[in-house]
C-alpha cells in the first residue's frame, strides 16, 4: 500500500557497458587459465560457451563444430519433431570413434576384385572388411591388397586377394588402444566385432587422429559429441523425441519462463526425460526461486539480445548484468549452473557475465556470421554478410518457429514481433571466432587474478563506468585502418 510516486524510488539495474572488472593482484597467465565449467548439473564443458537456439545460428553443422571445440550447440526448434530427432542423431553420430555397422562399407568374399575396387572408389574408402552373409568377419581388403590383381587377376574372387588374418577389437576399445594396434600391426583400420566375431563397427586411423586433434571436445560418457536442444515449454513430444535421440541437455525455450503454466509444464518435462533440463529465460530472483526445486540449469536474458525488441515492444526487461546476479544469488545456493543468454558483443562482455555470477554464456549474433551457421553468404556494397534474425521476428514466426513470442496470430499482419531480421558480417570459421572469444575471456581472468571459472565468480569485483569512461574504453580519436579480429566498430 504505497503511493504511486513511491514506485519510482527504483533500484538501478546495470548491464555490460555500465561496469568493468576491477584489475586485481594476479599471478595468472591467461594461457594457464582454466575455463572449464558446468552448463547444467550433470554436463561439464571445457569452454563456457553455448550457441543460441536460433534458426540462423544452430543446426547440426554448428552444433558439431561447437562440441568439437569444447562448447555446446543448442539446436533451434523451427523444425518438425522428426527433424529435431534427426538433427540430434547427426550430432551424436558425428566423428564417432567407432563407425557403426550400417555405415561401414563391406565386401563379400565372392565378389570380384575389380568389382570391389570400383565399389571402394564409389564409396570413397580405401579398405573394407570382408564379411559372410551373417556378418562374420572373414578378412579385410585394402587398395594395397588389390593393386597386384588389377593387371592380371581382375576377375579373381575377393577371398583370394584379401588379408585373412584380421586384427579386430571389441566395442569398448579406446582411441589409444586402437592406435596401438594400428602401429603394432601397421594397419589403418580395425574391424570391431562382437563375441561371435560378427562385424559391429570399424575404427579407422583417420578417426583416431581426429579424436586426438580435438582433445577438449564436449563428449558424453560413451564418447559421443554433446548436443543441446531447445524445446517449447509445452512441447512434450519434442522433448521426449530429443531425449530418446540422445540429447544431453534440453533447454525450455521461453521468453518469459516465470509464467506459472510454463513452469508446471517444464516440471513435467523434467520428470519424463533423462537429459538435463535447463529452464529459461528468466531475469529475477523471484523467478529463480520458483524453478530452483527442479531445474538443472537456469538461463538468464529478458531482452538483451542484439536482434531483440522485447524491451521496446513490451516495456519489460532486465539489464543483463543485474539479471544474472539476481538469478545467480538463488542458483548458487542450490548448486544450479547459470547461463547468461544474449547481449554479448565482445569477449569482455562474456567474462563480465561470469563475474556477475554466470557459469557459462550463450551467444547468437557472435556466431551467426560463421561458415557453420545456416544460410549463405550475401554481398552488399562489397562487404560479406550472413542473415541473422530474432526467433520472434516476423520471418522466423512465419516459417513456423517463434511460438515463443507468438500470440494467437494466423495472419502475418497480426503478428506482434519481438525481434528483427538482420544481417551480420561474415566471419569465417567457428573455431577462429571461439579462439578470439575464449582468448579474450582468459585475458580477463589474468587481469582479475582468477585461474578458474568458480574463482572469477567468487573473486572478481566491478567498478561502475560513466558515459565518459565508456567512450575512453573504446578506440577513440583515431581512424581505424585495419580491422582487428576481435573488435569491429560496427558492433558499437
Ligand atoms: P545475441 O545478443 O547473442 O542474443 O544475438 C541471442 C539471444 O537473443 C534471444 N532472442 C530473442 N529475443 N526477440 C527477443 O526478445 C527475439 O526475436 C529473439 N530471438 C532470440 C535468445 O535468447 C538468443 O539466445
């Protein structure tokens, strides 16, 4: 029972540009900083980065690239439930150490050598296990075995040319064990067999080397890449399909998860799936309290996104640094990881979000310009761009997605969008963008003297920045002649 004028005695809410990290005593060299973190109670990542569930950002190609670099891609949901299951399967099956039986090219012993030669050329492989009709492994044939026969014995049977002393391994073989076999026996592929010597898969040298190259990749217990999936709060079918397809984390994808119907449904989804369930988006401590009993993670962001018009359209929102800190106050008491989603333009913003209490950050615009993001490169006035649009934009809603923002509209002019359609500069590979992002965050860890993500959360302090201080912080009084890989004045 206050007065209206009392309502205007309001707390201040801050965002990225309002604050800077206070430089502190340090022995931390940025290269030694450890950025491993949890995105949800049971999922740990080597880098604290997620890609946004948007149809111009994360489909399986980008999700695979994210997981290989150690982060997590969150597949968007502007697609059918079947397509979601397929996309999850594509990520989970990408770069598996053991190629599954159905994807292994095999030969049969009665085939002719020239026949197998053609088949291997067509399939783009340089060797194939030779199997009986019941899949018993009889031998293995490679281009090297075939070569001497091509002159004289093209019509000889494969059983003549193949190597019949095959080195095999069982399904639980590790990359190291497979590599040892390959070195010891000077072979490039090891068929994987069950107890009856039947073929169940194949490990190749290429597969082992690829595994070594991405030692920080985000993998589940059985070594498959991790996949995140966005599901609508009421999409029980998408949630269970994604879970069955092997999704590691489901993200309840809602613009205002402090809606009690949304929370009821999210709680039901949590009870039906094995995957972790991250609930969002929220931006206040009250919302965090409401979901703390069941959420495996909390995602924060009410209107900070680069393509987002929620705050101007609805008049509601929470500046992101304050929002993250309020949610983290509650989440940290319950051991629940917090993800800061939206508004991150620079690596400095990302480490500020962590200092404010986040365990990981989610970015959309930062990744939309990469090769792995959906969509093609367009050229305007000699500069290259890729499309980037809000999931609450007219375009995204029209193509089926944005029920996150949709109020019962079936006609286009009835949409009340909360996002815009835009273009973002083309940026090259995801790996190079991530390198800049993570490198900048580690640099921040050096300045605050924190060696790990939990240390940043605990020890980092902020100072408030004035408008003049902010101008001082960007390049000023010069004309930039060469664009830096991690700073573009267009971002301002
Ligand atoms: P950035 O700043 O990284 O933000 O591009 C990505 C995040 O923005 C959110 N998002 C939207 N917010 N209207 C909104 O208000 C929209 O149309 C929209 N689409 C995406 C989302 O949380 C995403 O991760």
